[in-house]
């Protein structure tokens, strides 16, 4: 009886069709239409603007392009952009690791509030964040009188640009690491502590290797936003040529002066930055995917 039942169930299972995802059973015309729409939007809103930037940048030839790049105001904007990123990104790196470690590894009152504060720059317009610093450090701001008495200038100077950039970019590293650390749990750290490792040794040899790809992913996104930020920096910079203009602000000034070739030349540097960021982002996503596959436990029969 059991043998007959087994043979019947085996035959029934053999006749049952394998599960097919719903997306693969759509009519051919539906799949072609969706793919065509996706490609059309990608070409129209991504590829064509990118081609236009480089076409306009080189319209007057290589010599005009190089002259626009090495022009003193352009070089000053490039240096200031690199300096701002070089300061803002490490600060956000330290904050992101500390915040994600705290949120993912510990339970405490105010945890939801801390998460809300981390997400605040995502929900506030960059222009508003710049106006906040004007309210705090402007001549008629809360600390303006004290700063003037001590001859400290924050607005319309490099410190204000750095502060505004830090504000708009600090969620990137933390938001990449928090879900990653929460998914990994505390087991490896607890095992290291039980075996006698100190807190710093546990962090350097256990936690940091596990989050390195997510950390690099967040740093790349943070750096791209720091170099391309416009709204907040525009409010606090004062648009002083050769002193407080970053690359995006320099592009705006050149374009408003109808110096289109120079404007697109500087813009092409930002476009190259975007392409490099995209390539690094894709590489790290691939490495993170491979790493996650390696940690998937094998199923035993």
C-alpha cells in the first residue's frame, strides 16, 4: 500500500509543472514595451545630458577646454571642493561608524530619536540647512555678535562651507552601516569578548572587516554628495570668486556670464566624478553581493 502511494505521489510530482515567476509569463509585447520604456527614459534623462555636457565642453577644442580648467578661479574652486570633501568625508566616516555601532549593537532610550535626527538632512531642503547656519552665525544671528568680537568668520568663508557640507552628507555612511550591522548581529563580537579580546581589538579585527564594503559604499556616496552639493553651500559661501566658490558654484557663475564653454568644462569634471563614483559603486555592490553569498549557510539534506 505504501509503495503504491509513493509511486502515485512521485508520478503526480513529476507531472506538476515547475514554478515559473510571474514576470516570465507576461506576453512578449508587454516585456518589449517595458524594456523599451526603461531604455528610452535612461537615454533621454541620463545618457543624452551626459553627452551634451562633454560635447559643449569640447566644442571649442582641447585648448579652450584646458584654458577653462586651469583658469585661476576654476583652480581655486577645484581646490576648495577637494578641501571640503577631504574634511567632511572623514568627519562623517567617524560619525557614521559611531552612530551605527550605537544603534545596531545597543538598546537605549532615545534610539528612535537618534535615527530621526540622522535622517533629518534627507527631509530638509539643503537651502534650509544653509539658512540655519545664517541664523546661527550671521551678523545678526545667535552667535554673530560674539564671533565678530573675537574676529572669527564662519559665514562667507571656508568653515561655513565645510559645516554646511557636513550637515547635508552625514547620513550617508550611517545609513549604509546601520542595516548591515543589524543583520550581522552581535554573536561574533560577543565571542571575541568572551575569548578575552578588548573592545578596540574586537572592533579592528571583527567588526571592521565585516563592514568594510558597506563602509566604502557609504564613503563613496558621501564624497560624491560633498563635491556636488550646491544649495546649502550657495547660501553660506557668499559667491566670492577665487575664495568661496566650489565647482558647482563656479559652473553657475560661468553659465550666468554666458561663458558656456568654460561652464561646461568645469561641469565635465563633476560628470567625470559621477562616472567614477558609479563605477566604484557598482564594483562595491558586486563585492558585497559575493561576500553575502559566501556567508549563506549550506542546506543539508
